C-alpha cells in the first residue's frame, strides 16, 4: 500500500467535498488556473497524490486536478454508479436476497454512516 508523503495516509483514498463552492486547480497552488468549480457539498472524491497542503483528486467522471486540503473532509460519501442506466436497490445486507430499503437513481449522492469490509 502506498502512503501519502504529507499525511502518511493511504493513497489512493476517498474523501468528500466539505465546501458548497470549491475550485479545482490545474496545479498545487492558488496561482494556478481554476479547472473546475464544484457546487456540491458532500461530493465524493478520490485523493491520488499529496503535495504540501494540496491534494490531487479525481471525481466520479474522471476529472482530475488539485484542491487545497481545507476544502476536503473525511466524511464518508458515495455516489450511485454514474454508469448505470436504471434504478438500483439499496439493500440491508450485501446479498441479492436481502431486503431492499430503497431504489436509488444513478448519480445520487449518499452519506455512509458505517461500512464493514468483508
């Protein structure tokens, strides 16, 4: 497992967007041009690199750039498969036979309260 040079945490890892307005830049400094403006608090992002207070992130559409660490949160969020074309069941357990709690549309953002890896 690779670790970030600044935090020592796993790379890659997932975080969420803390701010309701956040700029992704083409490089790791405020002097770099803005590549994208996000207006979606809670959007899940994948950290792929660290440089000082900057994190290289990738969104669910594959757009990659740099964000200041103050814009990111360790809160667990996810997005229902953007590649899906129909509703998908949210089940009480990771089994096809378990109870369906809800039907979720593609690209819906959800908050993860707990996660058990098996």
